[in-house]
C-alpha cells in the first residue's frame, strides 16, 4: 500500500487554493493523503468592510467541506501589503508553519504572477523547503494573475482531474465575491476552459498543471 503523504498548499488569498490546485487537492484526498491549506493574507478595514471579512471566514469553512482538507491555517498578514513585512519575519513565519506540518509536498504560487504577494510567498516557500529537507515543491497557476503576467507559465507536471472538475468549480462558487462573469478568466467557465486546455496537453479531459521547482527522490 502506498504511504500516506502530507501535502501543504500555501496560497495568498481565499479562493487561490481552489483556482490553482482545487482538483489536485481532491485527488490527493481521494488517494488517502492529508492536505493542509494555508491562507497567508486577510482583508482589513477600512479598505474592506467588516461584513466582507466575516464572509470570507464562512466561505473558507464551506470550501473545506467540499475539498475535504485536513487542516486550514490563516496567517493573517495584510493582503496586498506583504512587501511591508520584513523578509526575515515573513520567511520565519512560513518556515515555522512548514516545520509544524512537515509536508512531503508543497504547492504554492508561481514566482512571476502579476500579484506581488504571490511572488513573496513563493520565495518564502522556497526558503522554508530548502535542503536538507526532503520536500517536493511545485508552483500552480492562478487565473487572472498568472496568464496576465509578462512571463510565461511553462508547466512540466500535469494532474488528471476529470473526476474532480465539478467539485472544483463548486468550491470556487462558494467565494461569491470572486466569481466573475464569462469571458473573465475567473469565472466557472474560465476554470473549465483552462482545465480543458491543460487536459488536452496530456490527452485527457481535464487537468491542472504545475511547474516543478524541486523534486527529490
């Protein structure tokens, strides 16, 4: 029997975990792996109303029921303001999290996403997972952040999510304020179209794709 793996998803904002790796989370769970999700940032007043912030907490709990994650951690850093946090402080917080979860696999943002929070999180995960730790590190793509950057996301690892595309879209719809109208990429149709494109790349119906940063056998 295959050993149960510990998986950690480190994402900037609630809904990024669904957009980037929702289908793969569901597949890991189906195969008996334990998946933890860390959301690094949160909204803050007065830029966002209190009701919006409260709703995000409720939405994450609902999304967890669909994704069947083992644990969710919210680090609570201010969204779109990670550049105001000292690099040492932020890297230490992420490193402590990684030490506590002790994952075999980390999925996180692509370094060259349009959103600067994503780049900072990627670098912190790179530091937190560095050898002698034996952690596989992969980057996922986030609709309306990855494809709108000026640097291409060139995947080298694909996951067949045919069985899970419906649940992925359902989990995304939980985050009501983030759902856009097609042809915006951050729409249910946009999620399905990207999954179809990535699926065609490996001759399957639906897939999620990743960029390998470090893999250790």
